[in-house]
C-alpha cells in the first residue's frame, strides 16, 4: 500500500511535470498574441486600424475645440450692444448704428426686430465689401405713457437682431439670401433699446446726433446723380449749326466788300 501510494504520488508528479509546461506555454502564447495584437495597433504593423483610431481621436478633439471657441464675427458694430433713442413720447425717433465688414469676403447683413409694427430700418439689409462700412438708421415710434407723465427711467422690451451671411462676390441684396442659406447665417449681435433724455446732454446723445447727421449726408449723396467727368463731345447738329453761321458771316462780308468796290 505504501508502495502503491508512493507510485501514485510519483505518477501524479510526473504527469504534473509533463502537463505544466504545455499549460504555461498556451498561457504565454495567448498573452503574447494579445500583446502582439495590441502592439500592432500602435507600432505601424496594422496601419488601417491605427489610422482609424487616429482619425477618430483627431475628429473628436477638433469638434470639442470648435465648440469651445467663440463664433468669429464678420461685422463690427458701433454701438456694439445697444441702440440709443431720444425719448420723445408720441413721436417717431431715430437711432443710428455703424456697421463695418471686418472679414476678407463680401458679407450680407439684415435687421430683425421684435416690434416690426413700430420699428423699421434703413437700409433693412445690404451687402458690404471687405472693409466697407455704412451707418444704418433705425426708426421707432415711442408710445406715450399711460398716465400722461414722462417716466424717469423709461424701459422697453424691444430688441433688434443683426444677422450676417458670407456671400460670393458682389451681388444685389435680397432678403431671400438668408432663407436659402439658413445654416450659414450667423447672429452677430442682439441689441437692446435704450432711451436717452433729450434734456440732459450725455456723450451717448452727442454721438447719436453725429451719427444721424453723417447718415443723412450719406443718403443725400446717394440721391445725387453721378457727375459726368468724361470728355464732352459736341453733337453733330451743333457742329453743322456753327459751320452754317461761319459761312453766312463769310458771304455777308463778301457782299459788303463787293459793294464797296463798286
């Protein structure tokens, strides 16, 4: 019995000695194959998988970066966040804003308002060349207060929104441009209406008066017909009339000389 037990034990050891190497070898083979697979994704032996992972990571990073970056403005506004109006209840008052194209391409812009019945813009939209600027005039009817008294701090919920759109080259402005390219349109700024007391001179009120005067001068200049700076050409009728007049004077002089000789 002792011999049998010893033999069984020895046999188990022998079998164990023969089984263990193969078990370890399979384990090492599977782990090494896993390492080879993982390494092939980064050492260039599997370029397709590496390129896909690289493109995916770069696209995700770029999308996150774009979402964090602020929207690039195409227009510069002055004033930048508010539209100032003189407070004159029961009258139509005016405001002005300078709009400049700061991009390197042609840009279309348009106004939108929350009160289209009491407000309108001139021009309501236009296309600006790179670096071009203009002063737009905004008209608004000021509702009189209900109690007949002028409030000290008039407030309004009326707002204006300026949209911009990049266009290809010079063309005539049409509001349909923004409807056809909604995805490309950008909200430049939402302007809040602020009333100014006309009886209290302030820098904002003085600046508004200067901008309105400049806008009126530009409008008058656009109304005038362009001056003709080219060479003036005498019409055919004028040339013929002048030749006839010279001939008549010559004949009259000949007649006078003939009479004098007689």
